[in-house]
C-alpha cells in the first residue's frame, strides 16, 4: 500500500473546516501536538517562504526543527521536513498507517488534510523536535493546524482576497479567519496588511493582550558577488529567493527570530546569515531548464501573487511568453489583469488531475482583458504548450502550484 492509496479515500471529504475531527484524532494518537513547541504561520501569500527562512535559520542554530507546509509540488513527503530534509516515503507511509488505525469508524471521518496534519504532529513528537514551523493550510481559525493553545509566535504574513468561498467575501472577514491563530498573551508578528484587514488583526491582538510586532519591509542592499542582500533591524543578510516581496517575507522571518532570541533561544547572527543564505523554496520565482531551455516557474495562483510575479518579470526587461493553467475556483480576471500586457504571448493549458479551468474559456477572457496580445493559443496539455512557447522570449510557467508541480515531476532526475 503506497501513500497515495492510503490518502485517496479521504479526498472525498474535501475541504471541511473545523477542529473537532482533528482534536478527536490527535487524542486517539496521544496528543502529540502538545509535545511540540510551534511557530504558527498564516497568510494569503508568503507563508511558505517565511516557513522556509525560519526552518533554515533554526536548523543552522543547531536546533532539531520540524517544518510542515502545503501543498506539495512533487511528492507528499515534501510537506513534512526535519532539519530541512523531507521525511522518507517509507516513514511517511508508516505514520499514515498509524493515523489510519487511530481513526474511530463510529464518528465523522477526518479529511485528507487532517490525516496528513496528524501524521506531521506524530512525526515531530516521535522525533522530539525542539521546535516546529507550521504553515496554516486554509484560513486559520478552523484550520487543522490551529489546535495549539500556546504557540511560541503566531505570524500573519499578508492578507488578500483568496478562498473567499470558505473564508468570506471581504478582507475583514478573511482577516478574522486568519487572526484566529492568535492566542491569548502569545507574541504575534504581522506583515503589511490592507487597512481593513489590519484593523481586524489589531483588534484581536488588543483583545487577547498579545505583544505584537508590525513589520516594515526590509531594505535592499547592493549585491555582493551577484548575491542579493537586505537589512532589517540592523541585521544584514543574504536574500537568495527572488522577487521584491522577499524583502517583506524575510523581514517577517527576522522579526520572528528576534522574538525567539528574547525568549532565550540561542540564535547567533552567524546562524541567521547562514540560514538565510541556504534557504530554498521550490516553485516560487524559480529558474529551471526545460531541455536546454530556461523557464521561470511560479505558482502565481491569486491576484496578489500575480502582481508580485509581474513586478519581477518587468525587471527582466524582455518580451514575455506566458504558459498558464488555473484551477476552476480561481479569480482569472484579476490574475490576467495583473499579468498580461501589450505584446505578450499567452499559451493556455489545463491543470492535470485537478478541477481545471477550461483553456478555451480562459482564452476568450484573456483576449477581452488584453486585446493586444501577440499570441493567445490553447493546448491540450502542458508539454505541447511549452513546446509552442519556446522562443527567444522569456518563458514563464504559472497560474497554479499544481501545474508547477506537474511540470517539476516531469523533469528528468538530476
């Protein structure tokens, strides 16, 4: 029995927010989450990058560090890491069977996300981690990760309009869900938020009497040996991840580390420097080779992420060709508006094995939003779309992390 076959039956329960099922499941497993100190990270965009920075720095500081993120790009084991190393497929399979055996058939079944989340808590507890960096799956208040009463730090990276079907149609409603990870008296780090969202977050922080840091963006420094550098709170550090938004994400990570230092965690400036330098985060503004052809890949699956991608693409000062596929639930109009410009080429493909938007319908919408596209074509699959896109332009694959994952999975092993 492999990982996919263990998890697939739970897929039919879909997205079903709430804490009752995960609480019952973890109780059956001996409450492993109570043994693991955590940094809890929510936000619309930037969660993964912040988790990657934190995990890397804490590992360099000599701690045993768990990291739990979602979704995965290629394999399920990417979601659960120990000191930057993904759990082995064999160990994950064993954990999932333990979780499966703990499920009470007499009560409502947990969702797929709840099962893998329980496996992560179990893995961290069994390995006696010093600290775990835990990314919220969806929202915050009712997310399966939100069962710890005393996080070391709660982090909210950003808030924009996404997953409104589950979280609410306004920024204030979405902020209220994400602010649900804030716990009484526990420190909070907050990135730059729209005013409407910030008011909601500030209100909860005040109500729960939490010490809070509202993070300004870091300052970009002149590069050294082609390596980007930044500075936040008089700490200078390398910045390996691309894009202007990393000035904000990295500052959030540094502010979180400073809170841990104040709590007595031994994290030297050298550990911060080395941890930042070695941070990797797949599928976000990442250059890869398609055969001998360079391609920029990025999820860019919501309007805010699309704006950040376009901002980076504009720095390349080259004609652009987009290869895009999106899920049926996404805000195509705003994503196209953020990305497409006069003279761009666009190749639309389906997202395999997921509820994909129809490329033909996307093409009609894209032409309406940007009538001056040089090319707007649809393709039956990603491979044919990429082959058609190969040119002397910069080629960017985006629109869905699942599409990016499918692309990475298709590449030959290094």
